[in-house]
């Protein structure tokens, strides 16, 4: 497995994986018209901007076996209380349950140790995404409660989102690459 920092040339592949993950994971959270229609264009615009004009505190790691099978995106120390935001993590369905999600989190943690070692790590998980919630809990994340978010550009009903966090980086239980931990179907 090859873990590397993503570049602009990855934006369409990442956007496709991200959109497909949303289509599988967020039925009921977003309108079907959005998921079946412009979700790819929405994600493409996000990834073109993120990878063309990356902020200094952004880290996007990709995992590939000849083609991209997963990615994670983090923003260093974006919150004075919670620390670094793990904004996205997605793995292709055929490669799930092979430890790739855990390895992607490990790559983010290694980057955090190198650049933002003095703060924690956190993320939002949509309440209906039980699989991702269990995954982060196995990695030692604490559920700090939920809040209700209004519908986004993708529409749908208001969504419950949970803030998961690790107070310090040493609390993240990532073990070694290739563990059998179940990667999330998709997050954010």
C-alpha cells in the first residue's frame, strides 16, 4: 500500500470517491435529487479548490494500489479547544474492512505529530452513520454529544451530527497498518 500526500491531479478521483460514498452513506440525510444529481459537481468544486489552493494547515493523504482506494483530509489546529479537524475519510467499498481506514487515520496522526503535536484530533459524524461511529469508538474517540444541523446545500432534513474527539494524539488507537479494524463507509 502506498500512502502519499494528494495533489491537484487527484481531485477528480477523490471527488468521485467522495460523491459515491455520500450516495451510499447519506440516503435520508440528503435529498435523493442531490445524491442522484449534482453531488459529484459539488464534491468536484470542493476538491478542485482544496487541492489547487491548499491552506498551509491542510493535509490530504491518499492510499492507492495502482488506483486511489481511499483518502483522508485534515486541517491542523482549527479549533482552540478541540485541535485538528479530521474533515473527511472515505474508502472504496471493495477495500473496506481491510484496515485502510485505520491506516489513513494513522497517517493523519503521524502528520499531526509532526506539525500539531500539542493538540487533539476531532471530527463530526452524521448520527445515522452508525458504522463510522463504531469505527471511531474502536479507535478510542469519545462521543462529545450531538447537535442538530439545518439542511445543507444537498437539502434533506436537519441532521444530527456527533462530535468525536481524542483529547491528545496518544489516545488514538491506530495500532499498525493492515489491522482488521473496519474502516468507515464515509464520513462528512
